C-alpha cells in the first residue's frame, strides 16, 4: 500500500520554513533504489517454489512444512501491508524504506543459515513483514523524486515493470541458484542486492513525516484471522478445527472493529462500490490461479517427473517471459477500450489455460507441459494491470494509496491460500489433487468473469 502522498493537514505557515534542508539527490538513483527493493521483495514471493523439494530433502517437514515456507512470507506481507503505508507516512518513506531493507537483508541471512524448518519459517515471517514496509515506501520514494507529472508517470511505470520482471525471473532464478549452489543461495543472493539498494538510497531525498493514523486493533485481528485461516487449510486434525474457530472469531472481530473505527485499515464502505468489490474478487481469483499453478507445477516437474531444480525453473520460462510484455499490452488496451475488456479477456484466457492443464499426467512430455502453462500467464498478465486501472478509476485520487493497499493485500492473501489449498489437495494423491486444485481455480475465474460485467 503506497503512502497517501496528497493527504496532509493544512499548515498555518510556510510548510518549508522548518523543514530540514534536503541533501543533494538524484532522481535516477532514487528510482534505481526503489526498483531494486521492489524487485527483491517480489522475487522472494516466487523464487522459493522451485527450491521446495531441495528444502524438504534437507530440512524435512513434509508437505505442510513446505507450504509454510511459502505462506509464512506471503501472509506476513499481505496482512501488514494494510498498515505499512501509514507507518511509512509517520516516519518518512526514506527511513521506512531503509529500515525495511535492512530487516529484509538480515532476515534473508537468517533464512540462508537456518538449521531447521522452524527457524526458516520464522525468518520468512520477518522477511514478509519487512517486505510489507519496503513496498509502499519504495513507491513513495519514486513519487517524491519526480515533480514533473509526465516523468513521474514514466518512473512509476518502470517501477511496476521491475516487479513484473522479478515475477518472470523468480522460478528460473530459484532453479539456477538451487542447482549451482543449493537452496540457501536463493536467500543469500538477497544480501549483496539489498546492500546495493541501501547504498543507492543514500542519495534519496529526506521524506517529510505525516501524522497518519494507525488502526492497531484492526491490524492485529487481521493478522490473527489470516494466520488462523492458513492453519485451518494447511494443517489437519484438531489443529484444523481449532484454527477454523479462531479464524471465524477473529474475522468477526475484525469486521466489527473496522465498522466502528475512525481510521480503519480496510474501510468497509469501499466494497459498496460494485467496481471495487468485483476488482478485488478478480484480483484474488487471478492470484489463486497464478500462484497455485507455480506451486503445483514446481512440485510436478521435480517430484513427479524427476527433473532437476534447474530444468524445473527453465520449464517456467516460456510462461513467465511473456508477463512483462503482456502487462504493457494490457495497459494500452485499457487506455483504448477501458479496463473491462482486457480484464474479461484475461480471465477467459487464464480459465482456458487452467482447463488445458487438466490434461497432463505423469507421462506427458515436460516440454509440452511448459507450453501449456503459457495461457495462464497471458491471461493473468492481461487482467492484473487492467483491474488495477479499474480500481484507481473507481475511487477518488486521495484514496489511491488505500485502494492499492487493499487490492494488493487481497491478491497476496489469495495467493497464500491458493498454495495452502493446492498443497493440501496434492498431498492425498498428486495428479487427482492437482486436477481438483486447477478445477477450483477455474471455477473461481469463471465466477469473477461473469461478475466483470459490473465494472464500469
């Protein structure tokens, strides 16, 4: 969630009078720092998938443990993203970015040195929390570095493209690092890159602090509800029953708090706008499809087909390499025809891709499977930028940061729950479980495609 750069109290005197003199800054270096940080945290959401079999072989833990390696990061990222925009406002985006990057680097080192699965999962939680701080702060740095609207728009587009490239490189980088080094390399690579981002940040201008309110009760109940929901999906037996009850209670408490809070982390009134409700649902369904496919087929290529981590990563290259170009095409189509058409076409294309992926089994040529993955990536690549544009158009500009935070949090939560669902299903029989998971994702996309007619 990006900080609300336009919301600030009206000063009684010259607002520059008591401000600390700005140090010399370079917009280009600030953009490079923000882009590198954003790419790092995006990469860590997907790079670990291909390394999961190696992690399981080294540290044990079974399927549920491997699911937590992915979801510990994603859930912390998603839940805390609701408040980190306000946090960045309160301490200044440059400080927030530096703090988040330092914690992310330290947590990455802890992941790489983890002696057991429990330590690795705990370090992944800290990584996700730090990533939730870096994301809005990095966007705020870009926005404050460029005063000209046209140059700022180009800079934000480059920043967003960095995330798309990181998504595309994630599985390939994970496979290459795991093969050339071992699974620990996917975390150790963050150290030099994170330090480079910090060095570039030294030239970023100081950021003004703003008195942004924090909804701590709402944030706390959101964290408890999401964590309990993940436990209910991933675990089994009595743990599942207890976690499900906790999730229901915490979710009810969250809704009650948000309906009464003066400054809620998720204003429930947003969802009275039909476009907002549909866009959030479409974003969640697309994330279920995309992250579920990455998780399931990372295991498919290695556990079912016996391929190496490198080969498994390369099998995703035809799919992921098209994402940046498809994102650009989606933006152009949304500008020309409005966001609804590319949203709808993207969902239908991803839906068709999921149905095609019901065909592969343990005997299907791996190269054919690699190309069958392409329609899902094309569909999600078309839908996501268009639905983001629809979200921004549906709300006033002063609520852009809030809207972005809610949408991104919903997508991250959906991705985490998709991994939890897919892992639970394939644990009982890989090919039948894989097909049931893909059918579930396809059903969700079909439902949201029908609802897309309400987008204006």
